[in-house]
């Protein structure tokens, strides 16, 4: 679907009744920045009624969590890519939800197992797709495995945004300028910066399956209008038939991975969430700021599951998310685009926070739903998203499109 399809609904640590969720929500753990990154969480001021149903105290020490964070984080990068099945710009629609490893070094790129991807041994087989707008290229390559077998890989190369502090070095130091054209007061040049100022973000999926290759291959896109009945009869059974893992999401919520990257957390099991930078954002500049709020509740798959019961959770995400971003990064709520995807890239409730000036993947009208609009709709009608027809795009090769076609709905 929009990105990936998960049916896994692992039992969450919270079991919230309607009365629990409808009561006063937790104010959440206040967060203050500290030098060198990370976040210090203070004790929540007022826990909610269902806070006592949270999971037992963990025995993992902070040292143990930090030691595990690095390889787990690399695994998330790969797993996020496996969960996506982008349409249009994100693929772009992702990462939505989550995506993108850091730039690879010359001697290799770290893979999910903590090793190094043999970039120099990669044989490029074909260009899957390129995006002039996003300055990105998607490649299908192959590498000989240790046992002599040939393994496929998807390599995504993306030029990174300019960083203000490097502009002076870019223009003055060791930079080659080659004139291309001159006419009166106008001229164009090719500028060749030094390697340290020519960073390319590199995302690797290895080993890649045929599904990954098809995902990034440019294909036709079809618009689907899904009614409430369509969701019950077509989409929901399809979701439940899938078996993709979103363990990386649970690892974040349980502090088994990326605990050092959490910007803010409201620990309430019913109305709480974790706010964490998306991997599409390298955190070196604010122009492409991108964070994800992940709900602690595990039974909410998507927009379709939301009712008025979830208003305290959604309002916490909206208000606390804006406050945390203002405090940590100095970006006001009026400069943020806060939205949900439908279809989402993975089936666990999450909300996107991106800079309003950033043309982020997946913000097209057929996919993004502003959180403020979602809240307004649920206040008008508690069952709004069980009744309302929703529109989304599907790629020509996606099995869900075939299900809609078989049912005569596409």
C-alpha cells in the first residue's frame, strides 16, 4: 500500500478502556536539551488512570541501551526501507515514514548486521528511477556473496542540502570553477567542490528482494477512492493477511534501540507517544526538519481506526510535539506541517512533523491529512473515519490494487 503492509498487531503494553482514554490525559515527561544531544526526561507531573497498566520496570541499564543502540539503529534503517512501498514523490512517499541511511564512506556502508556494505564491489545492473526534483537516483546492483552466490541490492544516492556554515569553504577553498556560458551580466559555471563538501546520502537495501526492486522501479500510479465499506471488505482483510514486521517500532517504544535519539516522550500508555527524528533528516540544518511521533498504543493501525476516544492522544501529540520542537530546535508550531499518511507506510499510528518550507515526500493531497483537520473531524463526528471515503494512490504492481480491481472498485 502507500508504502508497506503490516498485519502484525503485537499486543501492546497498554490496555485502555474508553473511560481511561476519555479522561484527563498525561501531561507527559518534560524534556530539556542538553549539550551534545539527547534528551533529559523529567518525571511526568500527572499520570493518567491507565498508567498503572504499563509494562513492568525494565532491568536494562542505560549503559546497556546505549551499547545496543548503534546496531539496532542500522537495522531500523533497513527495516524502514523494507516497510515502505512508496508512491510518487517519496519514493517517494516515505518514510513516510521513515527512511534513509547516512552517507557512505569510501570503504563501505554499514549494513543491518553492523558490517560494511562492499560498495566498491557493486555491479550496477540498471537505473530503477531518478528524480531531478529530489536530486536522487535509485540503482539496482549486484554483489557476490561470501559463499559465491550473487545478491541483489538497491542503492539510493541523494544529494544533501547545503549547510550554511560550509558555504564560505565551498566558495573559497580548493574549489574549481569552470565557465559554461557568459552573456552580458549573466554567466553560468560548473563548480567542483572538494570531497569533504560533496557529501551524498547513500541508502542501501542489501540483500534486496524482487519486491524491493519493483518498489523503486518507476511504475504507473492509480488513484483509489476507498469507502468505509471498501475498507472493511477489501483493505482490512488485505492488511490482516500480511506478515511484515515492525519490530523496529517496538524497539523504539521499549527503549531497546535509539533511546539516545528521543527528543520527547509522554510515557502514558494510552495517550502518550515518543518523538524522534526521521532518518530522512540528518539534523544538520532546519530547512528539511523531519520528526515522527509514534504512539505507545499498538492497536491503532491507521487513520481508519481513529475515533473520538483517541482525541486526548492526538491532542497530546499536537501540543507536546510543537512545544518540544520549539524548545529543542527553535522552530515555532506555525512553521510546521503536522500530518498523518493514508495509506501509511507501516501500520502503527504515527504522525509526521516536517518544516513547512520543506517539500517533504508524501505531502500530496491524496496522502497527507493534517492532524488539526483529523481532530476537528473527530470532534464533529466520533466515527468520521469509519464512514468517510478516503482517496489514496497505489502503484500498478501493488497487490491491494489488484484486490480493488477484482472487487470492481478500481
